[in-house]
C-alpha cells in the first residue's frame, strides 16, 4: 500500500495517482513482495527541519528517505518507510531542467523509493547502479529525462 500525504497548502497541486504509479513501478522493478510506504509532500521549511535534525544539514532539499523496514501487523507485510518531498524545491528544479513539475515529482519519488530499498550514491559504483535503475524506471514510465548532479 502506498499512502500519499500532502500538506494542506499544497492540496490540489500534485497528482497523487501519478506519484503512486511512480512508486509502484519502482517497487515492481525491485521487489517480488508486497510492501507499504508513505510519500509526504511538504514545503521547504518543513523539509529543512527534517534535513537539519536527521542529517545535520541546515537547508531545504528536494527529497529525503527514512527507512523503517518493519512488519506492519495490520497489513501483514513490510513497511519500508517514508519519502519526504519538498514541492517548492521540486518546482524550482523542474523550471531549471525545463520539464513539467509532474515529471520532476516522479523522479523524486523513484529516487526516494530506491533509497528506501537500500540503493545509494555514495561512491561511483553505487551511483552508477542507482542511476541505471532510476533511468530504466523513468523510461518505463515514458519519461525521457537527463538527470545530473544530485
């Protein structure tokens, strides 16, 4: 189960079904089991606070992932964790990349879910593996995006 939570100020500005589709495609490419996760759409100040509290970085960012990885007793399957996305940062990045915000949000969902699944980009080998998978999922969603410099 994929839960989408959108802060009140951003209601109506995101297509929840598109976010769910991006998360589902990512999970289907990487897992053979049913899992749950939550995607939260928020503002820069809120994500900045999470970034400072959990990473020691006092600035807004586009996406953060918080792994939980426990068995949800109500659902009977694993709960992977939460993906937090800043809509204002996503909008700014979309403008810089000259692409729709919808596409940028899908990219951020894919990126965040891959982090929940244990992928990272701390060194060149990890980055290549994660970027290759990310590009494949974008392609499966029909998105042709050039993404550089995370």
